[in-house]
């Protein structure tokens, strides 16, 4: 389908007459400028092509139709000589200058998040110091619900988490059975799977080479948060 046939198709699809189209175009043209019905007939017959600002106005009248769809064949560059390619470049530049047709590219969203400098244990246990952290800038690849990050030491949470891996934690002081938690127990900090049957609680590793750590009621135990990534 040629561009001028597509123009007729869109106008008829919207149920507009040629008179209605040229009248509506005046709202989108510079003050005092208008387009006659004869010009539209010439465009629809493929005898002439509209100027760039006429094409933009026409596209807006035709229910904000895609300009490149209305006025292009299968390839925008096919069949154009150097002068035509120059006009195409000018047309593209004009479109890019218009907020209506320019694609908005979102800038990556970043934020600051605390990273604990002391590695938490995914092995035998190390202390996670509340004061020993720095803030780093992260992007949206880090879970949005993460409140801080901790680098793991050890292989007890393999294969899901590896030695040296950074994990992201949502700050919470309670956790559900089966959740991976960052916690403090009896002087050490751990990244473990919380297990409880209501009468006893254990900190379990994902690596079967490590035995569960039984949480005694008389030993200090605190949950820092739940691992979310």
C-alpha cells in the first residue's frame, strides 16, 4: 500500500470528509496558514506530498496517527535520492524536537543503600557490626525492598548463595518459618534458613555438609532482616 492510499484509508476509517480534515488541520498550523481541499485531494491522489508541518498537522487530525506509518513505504529509505534522504533527515529531526513524537528514555533510577563492611557468616559465624557500614549507589537491579546489603563468607548456603556473594536484606525483626534470615545468635552473625516447629528453633544451612544450629532460649538471638535477593 502506498502512503497516499494509507492516508485515504485512515481518513475514511475515522469517517471524516476532506472538508472536515482541512478545517481541523488549521488548529495545528501557524497562525494565518490554511490548507485547501485541493491540496488534500492532490496528496490523496499521490500527485504531491505534504510539507513536513502539514504532515504533522494531518497526522494529529487523523487521531494522532503514526506519521512514519502514514507517509512511508515498507522502508523509509527505499527509492530516495540524496535530496530525499536529506528531507527524511529533516523530517526525523522535526519529529524528535516534538514531545508528542519523541521517545522518552527514562534515566536509570539509583539510590543509596548501606553495605556492611564485615562479612556475615554463611559458615561458622562472624559478628555483624551495626556501625561498620558504608553507603553505595545502586540501580534497579537491586530489589527495591532491600534496606541493606551484606557480603557472605563461607559456603554453608550453597548452592543458592556462594562465598563472597552480596545479599540484599529487608530489615525486619521477625521472620516466617522457612525464610532466609540475617541474624545474630550467641555472639555471632549468620545468614541461615529459619526453621521452627513451634517448640524449637534452628538456623539451617542449605549446604547439607553443615549441621543445624539449635537456638537456645537462654542465648541472645536477634533477627536483622530477611534476605530478598
